[in-house]
C-alpha cells in the first residue's frame, strides 16, 4: 500500500515539494555557513519524495541521549533554519495541503503535507525512520 501511495504522492505534487527541499539544501551548501543545515534538507527531501511508510522522530527519543542537534545548539539551529528556509517550505506544504484537502482522494496526501510543514519549521534534531520496521 505504501508503494501505491508514494507513487501517487510523487505524481500529485511530491516531486515539486521534494525539489524545494533539494533547492533549500543547495542554497545552504552555496553559503558555506549553511552546510550543517544542508544535510537535514537533503534527508527531508528524500522523505518529501516518498513519505508513506516513514516518519520523523526526535533523535533524543531514538538514541536515548542528547547530541549536538537535540540540545541548545539544535534550538539555535532550528531558529536560523526557520528564518532562512523553514517558513517558505512550511508555507509551500500548507498551500499544497489545502489544495489537496478539497478532494476526498487528496485528504491522506494533505495530512502528509501538514506533517512535512511541521517538520519544515524545526528539522534539526529529527531523524527519518521506517514505520513498523527495525530502526537499528
């Protein structure tokens, strides 16, 4: 079922939102200072291309310990991310969610866009993992 939903997602707009994440990552790399944020952008771009069957979780919950992205530096990183790229990615996902929620078939895709919009606000310290599968 995930494969069918992912293919439909990709065709019905997932490609464009995934490319927006790739574009954000490329801009971060070009700035040199933004390289730490580029990794998160590329990871979430992959998630944005094929979101069904995976989810974003807090790395602290996943590993059981703090790291550089889940502590105070992660908060600062998320604030910088939001100001530079997060707000327009979140806005793009919300607009796509509203457009898809108009149709009954588009409602599951709208929910995915809302989840991705929330992830776009603060991606640092999050990890993409498969649902129901082994994480480690």
